[in-house]
C-alpha cells in the first residue's frame, strides 16, 4: 500500500494579499527544507474588491499611492490579471518540487504537465459540489464552456511549486474591466474582455453562493480523492504568526507591487496577442543591431528565476537570428525553465527581431 501523504490544510478567510503571499512562501520554505509534510493546501479569501495582477504585468502608473477603488495585488505567479476579493475564493497547492506526488525526480513532469496534473484536485472539488468542471488546457477551468476559475503556477529557485487558483464563487470574472477602469485608467494592464454572459460563477450555476468553508471543504475532498493524500487542518503558532506578520509588511510595501513598471529607459515597445492574452516586450538598443536591454510583460506563465536570467542574458546580445536562438535554447531548451502561453519558445526570437525592426 502506498505511503499516505499527510498534507497541511490551512483555511484563512478575509486575509490581506500581503499576508497571503507571506503564508505561501512560508509553507514553501517548510516543504523545501523537510522532513515533515510533503504537501500543503491553503484556501484563502480577500475582503473588498481586488485586482490580482500576474507576476509580469506592469503596475499601473500611480499604483500603491492611492486608497481609491479596488486594491492592487501582484501574485507570485504569472498569468493573466483577474478579479479577486469579495465573491472569489483562492487556493494554493504547494509541493517541495513539481513532481513530488509522482516521482523523486523533480523534472519528471514537464512544465506543460504541471497545470494538467494539479488542476485535478479542483475538478474533484467541483464534483463534490455536484458540478462537472472541465480543464481545456492553458489557464481556465470551465463549466459548460464558460470560464469559472483561473489556474497558474510558479517555482522557487530551489524548486518548490506554488500552484494557484482564483475561483469565481459569488461574482464572475466579467467585473475585471470595471475594477481596472478605476485603478488603471490609462490601460497599462492589457486584458481580453470577458462579457458577463461568457463567464460564470458557482452561485450562477448552483443557484446559491456556497460558503467559504463549504468551498474549502470541497477542495480538501477533491485533492484527497484525486491524489490519495490526507488533509490535516493546520493553524499558525504564535511564533509563526509573528513571522508572517513581519513578512507581510514587506509585501505591503510598494516595492513588491512596483517590481515591474514602465521604465523610461526602455522606450521601445511591441505587443502580440498570444494564447493567454497580451505578450509585450519593452527594450532599448545600444547599437544598430545590438540589444541593450529587454523586459517582458503580460499574461504568460514563467518561472521567475529563468525569466530574469534570460533577460539578463539578452543584455548586449546581437540582434541576429542564430545568436538569439542560442540564448533561447540555453534557457528554454530543457525542462527546468519555461515560458508558457506564447507558443513555442522560438517565438521569442521572431518577436525580438520584429520588435526591434532588425528583420527576421
């Protein structure tokens, strides 16, 4: 009989986004250090109206300086911007490495397999509520063809996996444009518009809004059933709460939210609409065919360590196909690093050459 995997189950209603970030990184560090728990499931909700930006969106001008309108939050994960807060429930499924439930080899699963595997607990949770969800690939989970949830993920430098989801419970994703009209009037965050009749929520399908605790329990049952794990409720110790509060203060400061902003020293810009939405590059040249620096933004999913290293490697690169192909192959030719939602990594070469006007 396979060894039972005991999983920390943390349920936190009405926490702040900063606390949520601190809690996820705290759990990841605990899992990576081992021994002990081999997985964690944390279900959470925010109060009020929240715009949840992906890791690589540019923060709107003036972000973090005004208390007016919805709160801006930057996730640790990539992917598209979504509404959060009142009417939405989020959860994080955390592992010491991406393949932890399937193999001792961290790279047993390819990056593309990560959402396909770990979304299954969510599908099981929906079944517990009497619903048949579907994961068509990429980042949406749907009911009857309408987006209900967005899934995304990130890996730490030491390999820990954060698989994250925002689930529409009492409201649906169509409220996002209204939120952004207030906090991003200049349209810095590019989104694909979702009409109210093209998306859905649990309350719309069930005819009632399930409670936060009901959703949390359904997710627990779903992950237990799909992965053969056992969720055990965990509460923070006094010492942990003090440490989390201190870490949360760091994420409350603007430097996390403003970690990606429009830079005046990168005047060049190009945008493509890709599989998950907008894919942008901001850049400057240091010579006729020399790339000074490039920074990518938008709705893609990538491991931050790989992306930031890739951007550093592009500094001073020759804008010539073979040179760029070598750099792309170095970072994205294996299973460790990934940039999903744009097509094959080779797209990066064409995008840079087209954006900088140096031909293909």
